[in-house]
């Protein structure tokens, strides 16, 4: 069973390394992953789905905010800060970078720019989500081998 767990850990490292090489994740993800050891073996398998829920809710809220006329750019900026904070803290580098385009468009009060930035954010999040889903699945398998 320990050999199987080690094989799963190697798979996990390969996925994380690949996501880092692609610029999807950064070093902050390693910090979050290390918290698993200090807190609980379930930490990452629990925190990543919560992160995904937060991002999806924020993207939905951004979409609704941009549908309203006139657009409340203060609200767009508030949602930007929320999204930028959670993506940066988890190490979601490309999503965090895509947030900057939203912030710039909101600062310029450019609705079309905000919509384009939101679409870019959604695209980057879909890419990130595929990688996180693999990580979550492996983390759950690793934890089940520890029990």
C-alpha cells in the first residue's frame, strides 16, 4: 500500500510540475500544499473544492454585475479584489494575471473591456480547473491509502 501511495505522490508531483511549467500555478501552490502536512492530510482535498466554488461564484457575480445598466465599476473592482486575492493565495498564476485585465478595464470604465476580460478569466479558470480536478482526485486517493 505504501508503494501505491508513493506512486500516487509521484503522479501528483508530475501534474503540479507540469501546471507550474505552463504558468498555470506558481510557488504559492507549493506553500498551500505544504499546509497539508501541518494541518491535516485532508487539507488540500478540502480547500481546493472550496476555492473552485468561490471562483465560480465570483465569476457569476461579475457576469451579473456587467449585465446591469449602468455598470457599477466599483462593484466590478470589489469582485476583482476578491478574485485576485483568492487566486493569488492558492497559486493560480494565470487566473490572477487575467484578473489584471479586468481591473484595468474597470478602471477605464470600459464595459466591453470588462466583458472581454471576464471571458478571458473564464477561459483561464477552465484550464486551471482541469488541473485542480486531477490534483483533487489524486489527493483523495492518497488520503484513502493513508487511512
